[in-house]
């Protein structure tokens, strides 16, 4: 899965994703845990919007993503806004940094895109390896509830002036969802069609907590998305806050 086709349309689909609200929320969590500045890793940074916002919030940001297309978009944004980002083309499970970081964020269900719980464990171990003691790891995941009740076998349509997207889901017994995105972009009197396919897996809070513990993190909180409330059985997204031992 390269996500390079997806990179051409990602910002269009995410234009109402609440980036600023999420960046402010993450900054508050970091400050509450004593990290007001320092080196921040944006794991699965995509087209760089969160990276830019966190850099503007005073952090030295390293953005990591497996998609060259996503990173090219991120570089264009950074250059346009004259913001210094270090962008690395790496798979999350092959994370290899030049030194340690003070904190890591991973937003918009990047962890769900990993192909197994074993891969999740590898990623958490890599993040731990490059995190200073007392460093904070914040990530969000789509919940099992969302996979089984919202994404499920449903289809969605997104439409803008020049792009039409058909989003089709297929739910599997292991709580994974196979997703097919068909993009139709207007070009003159015709449309160019491109397709991106990938899967997301929903992991339980117990599985993720165990994986974090094994990697050397203590889970401090699991929030319902963008609130101070604890995650509950109908939460669609859970935000984990873990601290490196």
C-alpha cells in the first residue's frame, strides 16, 4: 500500500477533520505532562498539516510517513509557510531516527492501518526505543465499535467541484475493514479514475494497553476523542496517552 494515489486527494477528504482542534488538544496533553517544547515525532504524518501546526506550537517536528506522495505534499506546505520540518520516508515498524524525541503523536487512525497486532507491537517498541524516559506518546485509533457499527459494510460519497469519491467498506470477522476509494477527477469533458485500496484493523483497548506496557510505556489515560471524558463502549475514536518508563 503506497497511499500515493490517496495523497492527491487526502486533503480534500480531510478538509473538515478538525486539525486545529486536535493540535490544540494534543498540545494541552503534552503541557499537562510537562512537555512544552522539544523534539516531536509525527508518526504517519501524511500531508503534514498536523506537523505544521505542532511546529507552530513550538516543537521541533520530525514527520515520518511511508508514502513519498504524502511527504511531497508535506514538503510543499512547509516550504510555502516557511516552516522547518524534517521529513523521513520510513515504514512505521522500520522507524530509525538520528537520536531521541521528547514526544510522539500519531493522529487520524494511523495505527489502525498496521496489518497485525504483532506489527503494532513492533511500532510501539520502535517509538519506545527513540523516546526519552518520561516522554509522551499520544495516538488515536478507530474503535471496534466504529468498525462494526459505522464503517461496517457501508458506502459513502464525497463530492467537490472537480472530484467525486466513492468510498466502499467491507467488514471482516476480525474487526478489520477493507476500504476501496474510487476517485473521479474532472478533466475537460471527461473524468480520470484512480483507485486506492487498503485495510484498517480495530484493536481492543486491552490489546493496545498490553502492547504499550511490553514496549515500556505506562498508559496514563484513554480519552474519548477530543474530550476529557474516558473512552466508552460507543466511542468511535479513542485517544491513548502513554508515558515512557
